[in-house]
C-alpha cells in the first residue's frame, strides 16, 4: 500500500501533467491541497464511485473550482467513470474534464463551481438539506439520512461576499455536519494576500459560530490533518472550519508565488517536481498500482456502508412505508400526480404576490419536498402562507420547511442551488424583483446547472410606486430573459399565477416569478394551460388588424385598449404572454396562430423595450428609470396608458394595412 505522502505526491504530479497537457489551467491549488485531499478521500469521505448517486453519500464541493485538476485526479483515482484519457483531454471541447467543474458533465461532481464563493454557499445549502431531511425522516435506530458536507476553499473564496453571507447563516443555524477546509496559502492572482486580505480568519469565523481547527503544516503533516477531520466529526452543535496553512504549487521551483496559480508549470519545472518527489520525470500521467489500491480499499469500505444503509432502508420501508415512499419520490424529484388540481383559480381582483401566497397555501401541503423562505421580506413577498402552518428551520426545529435567509439575497440563491443539488427538496426563495440583481451570479449558475429553483420576485415594476427607481426593476427582466435555460414568468391574475407555479415545478431550470404589489384584474379566459404555452389569446376577433400583447398587471390595460379600438372599427386581438421562453419553445404552427403573419403587433410592459422586438413592431413601456410617486401618476408620467397603446395600434394599422406588417420571430 502506498503511504499518504506517496499518494499526495502522485496527485501533485498528475494534476501538473493534466494542466501541462492542456497548456492552460491552475496547478498551484491542486499541488498545495494534495495532502488534505489524500486524507479526506482515502480515510474520511463516504462515497461509492460505482454508484455516484447513492443518496446517503457524503457531499464534496470544490469551491475554488479553478483547481479542478485536483478534483479530476481524485475522481479518477477513486474509480469514477473518468479515465486517464479524460485527464489528457482537460479543457478540450466535449471532454468530461472542463476548465471548471460542471454538474452533469463529470461523474462525481456535485455542483458547478468556478465563480469563487459559490461552492461554499452551495455546500451550506447541502448541509441544510441534510439536516432537514434527517429530522423529517429519520426514526430511532433508523438513520437513513446521515451524511456530511465537505467543501474546499481558498483565500479568494473567503473574499467573496456570497461566501460571507452563507457562512454567517451557517453559523447561525449551527450546521454541525458542514466542514469547510480553508486552504490558506496567502497567495492571490495579484501576489501576496497582504495586498488586500489581512483579516484574522480564526477570530472572524469563531465569531460567526464556527469551531476552528488549525493545521500549521498542510504541506506534509498528515497526522495533523487526520486529527483535524476527527475533531471536526467529534464536535457537536457547530459548523467546522479547518484552516490549513499550505504552500501553493508545493514542489515547484515557483512554489509559494502567484506564478503557479494560473499557468502550466512547464516541462522543465514538472521534471524537477517529479525528481524532488522521487518519481520518474519521463513518466507522464503516471499512477502506481499501490496508489489505486489505497483508493480501492476505501471505496470498498464505503460500499460496505452503503450495503448496511440499504438494509436499514429496507427495515425503514417495512416499518414506515408512507414516509419511505415520500422520501423515495423526493429523492427522484417526482411531483405528486394530481397536485395541480388544488391550485386556486380566478375569483377577484388580486395582487399577484397575494395570488402566489394562495398558490403556496395549496402547494405546501400537497408537495412535502417543497421548502422555501425569504431574504427578510416575508411580509412583503408573502412566502409563508398562514394556512400552511409552516415551521421555521432552526437548530432546534430542523424539520421546519421555512428558511429565514436574512438580508442575504445572493447567498439565498446559491444555497437554493445547493439544496437542489443535494436532492430531496424543491426550494423557493423570495425577495423584491429588483434585488434578484444581487443574486445574478447564483441565478446564472442555476441556469447552467439545471437547478429546479423558484424565485418569488415581488414588487415587479413602477407599480410599486413611492419606493422609487432604486426599487423599480425596469431593465432586470430583460437581463433575466436573455439568460439561457431560465424561465421568466409575469402572470396577470390568480389563474396565471397558479399556471406559473405549475410550469416552474415541471421544469429543471430556474424560474423567476415576477409578481405585482398592486391588484390585477382577473381575465375570463386566463388558463393554466395557456401559461404553459407561454402566450395565448385572451381576446380574439375574426379579422384582427392589430394585436396587443402584454404580461402581468398590464394585460388589463391591453384589454381596455382593444375595447377602445373596437369603437373605432379596428379589430384587435389581445395576447397574454406570461412567459416568453415557453412561447419560443412552441411549434411554428402555434406561434403563427397567436401572431398571424402580416398583422402588426403592439407590446406593452412597464420595462425597457429590449427583447420585445422579437414579437412586436412598437413597444409601449419605459426608456429609462422610474420615479418616486403613487403608481397611477407614474404610469401616466411614463406613458404606459390605454391611450398610448391605442395611439400606437392606430399608427401601426395605418402604416401596415391589409396584413403588410414585416415578419417578426425571425430567430425561428
């Protein structure tokens, strides 16, 4: 059997060869963190490389994702479906080894990381998910949910705001099965961290509620690393942070400098590294059989743990069949077959944030996996319906399904990603739509990673009134609609809000529900099925001369404009478009039925016009920021009125008579 030092040196050289082969990458972190990785992956971490999705595995996250040649080396050595040839294709098109870890691309990678700090917040979400599911499903003597979350990070991660938000919450929630391994190598891209980062991490994270364990020599003190992990697992009631002092690029002629951070070492330096570690410089991507043997032994021990877990699960199923079926469905991400039957439909004029609360009141009892919270805006977002009798998730009540995220929008979104990646939960989070801007880094990773998360984004326009332009998201919806694999909903009434929630839950991607503060008017032809198609006719004439398309609270404005045009003998169809992305996914026949060729289109929405050019020939909306005044005054001031829509429609009918309007939807 290889020693821990031999394994660590093998990992160092394998990572360096991987980066060199790609002619780009980050060798410094893998070489510095090889010892702690060796101890974790061959002595501590519970995983089965032959069954990567085993539910009760420990979770591992590399928040400093630029060091992914380390993770790929570990996955290969541990027996995951990742070969030496895959390492040789590092950073190449279509490879299993992209330049930063990506969920669903590489077997064994739990979350997509790279943007620093995100992985830490994801790990907090995973630890929260584990704590909740353990409290909800475990029974005396039958711990079917019992695993740890380990996350690696570096100095750069801890400089990021999202990381600080998430770790603050982790300490508050006393997530005792979260272990943060902080690689303190005191180097950033600019040079020494003395340039910009001199805080006392031990005192700081102790003050946040973490138990701190320091390892003075992370380069070679394997016994200290073993004791650190043992202490981490032994201390109860707090999250843990292991702070290891290490040398970036350990073994390189440029070790301890920024020069080993983000560039290949070069053949000459790699040869010197291998000589220093007593390895043959002529051998590239070389792994000794005895190194594989150590990993194989540890995997076998984990497989035995899985077998015991499966026996425990079988006993659990026999004693608690209903709970077992519920957990199994949650683990698979399944929804109850008939949950949509309970969704509320139009009854009266209502703000769509209130309509969303009504939907949650129906969904929470129907879907046990649905959990959520708000970034300190619960009374405004209406994310905790009284009828659902939700209990807060706290250290003393971890079975609670409501999360108090505090004023931490970015961390909330990233934590939700971690919850979804963990499995067993469908998370939602509330904030004002404008403050989704704080969270865009996490929203983007949710889209890239296909996370099923729902953002309850209220106060969606100038309709919020007096709070003014700092809170009025005139441009943000366009940015969200531009993001691939993201659904942006702006429902117009209770029925459409129910449809938006239903559609969001059926898609493995992030969904943003843009909800009004002000009341909306229920439309007689609103439908859940119409929402699922993205856009549909709610007012139809035999031979339309113009089409008015809108979303959200302005749908009623479009209806009123159509009535006014009818008085001028101008037939106008009205289209509600709650979700552009779902409409774009429909077939051409359906799209042309909604927007017949040659008929001019007016769009109306209280945002900048960007994006509407796909569908309309004229947009009634804003061209700049909003203002601070009652909503009615703002709509008049910025020209988002029935009269403005009528004038735009009248002009288009005059310019494009007899079906002569130029084609839109050209991207199809």
